[in-house]
C-alpha cells in the first residue's frame, strides 16, 4: 500500500520537475539568517523528504558553486552563494562547457531567442563589465 493510499488520497503525490528541488533548497538557504545544517533545510522544506536526499542536493549545489559549506563538528553548515538565476546560469554554462563547438551552440541559442530577449542580451553584452569581472 502506498503512502497516498494509506492517507486516503486517490492520486499519487506530484513528482518534482528537474531542478525544482535544488531551487527549493537554495531558496531555503537564501532565506536563512546565516549558515544552516542539512537537518534545518530538511525541516524547512517539510514533507517526507529524506535527510540523505537533502545531503545529496546540497552536495550537488556545492559542486556547482551555488552553496558553500563549513565543517562544524562531524557535519557541515551550508550557505547559499547563488540565487535561482545564478543556478540557472550555472546549468546553462555546464551545458555549453560540455559541447565541442561552442560557437555553433551559442549561434543556435541566440537565433532561437525572441526579439525582446535578443535585445536584452545585446544590451547586457554592451554594458561595461563590473570591477573585478573579465
């Protein structure tokens, strides 16, 4: 018997979309007033999310550079260093880095943009880089 059946629900729980759980974990950490443990994140997200799942997501976010961690005793405390837009940009960069012909990938990406997004991209590229950026 499934959990939904035990609780009297006819429909199974909704499956999260790709990246949705990462975004939820990142949002929880961004709202935190400082570094937080995986247990805190688990409580914050509620539901029946396993502790090991939270650790897996935090570790993936750490590898992507979206969170930092500091050892506290035998575990870690985690801090968000990127927002959802930064996480999306990291995913886009990862896809681009995985392609041999970057020029073609970028060209196809740009030609698929709406006129509004193309203008926005042109405006962003025309801006002077902020100090410390290359």
